[in-house]
C-alpha cells in the first residue's frame, strides 16, 4: 500500500514537471484540429482502467479505424485486462504491468521507447475518471493534439477536452467522442 502511494506521488510530481515545462516553454501555436485529424499518421489510445470501459471500447474499435483510416493506431492497456480475446489485426497493442514501471510509477525507459519509437500525432485518453498514469503517458507522447474526457484534474494537460453529462454510460461517451473526431461524418461503430 505504501509503494502504491509513492508511485502516485511520483506520477503527480512528473505531471507537475510537465505542466511547468509547458508554462516555461509556452508557445502560442494554434492547432488546426481539422488538419491534425485528417493528416495524422500515428495515434496513441490509452484505454480506460475500468473493465466495462475496456470492453465497450474494444467493441467500438472499427469507429477509430473509420476516423483514422491510414494512421498507425497503438492501444496502451494495463495487463490487468488482457486484450487477447479480441481480434485486433489493424492495431498495435502495448500492455504494461508493474515490472515496466519505475518504482515511482512512471513508465520505464523500455516502455517509453516502445511506445514513442515513432512520433505520435494524436494521443487520446479514454479514461472518464482521472487516471494519473494515462495522463502522464499522454503528456509524454509529445503529441500535438491531446484528447480526453473532461475532468478538473486533467483539463489543463489536454488541448481538446470533451465534456460529458454525469450520467453518460460508456456507449454514449464513445458516441460523443466519435462525433467530435469524425468532423461531422457519421461513424458506425
């Protein structure tokens, strides 16, 4: 239990350092969301930490393929919920466990090099609740467009935040995400 607390503090410190770097190297670049969404070559998707969320996302993966037809899509998932039962021919899957994290809870160098061997154009966090590890991975990706569901602790790190009603279930949350990402084209997930 104490180690878990140290990891949470380490990730919180890493997020704080990322926020400080953002502030110190503040650039007023405007991002053309339409250009980013249509011309992206690599997408990182951090799966949610809840079993129900993972199952819903996995049943809707074709929606991501419709939105990003030419992009290399990488899924980051905790080994706690294995994705072996799903057929994911078009997607790269990186599953991490405790052994791939530093003692502070940050990703080890091997995990970072595996995920970021090619530049990431868009990083998407599918956690509805604040998940420190996913937020750290999104920030570490150096993606120009960082997308996530609205949460007071996460909003300052992402530049595209999707607000949900408190009663949104996973299906409605993904439908809202697809509506924004598809730029008005219907997505059949």
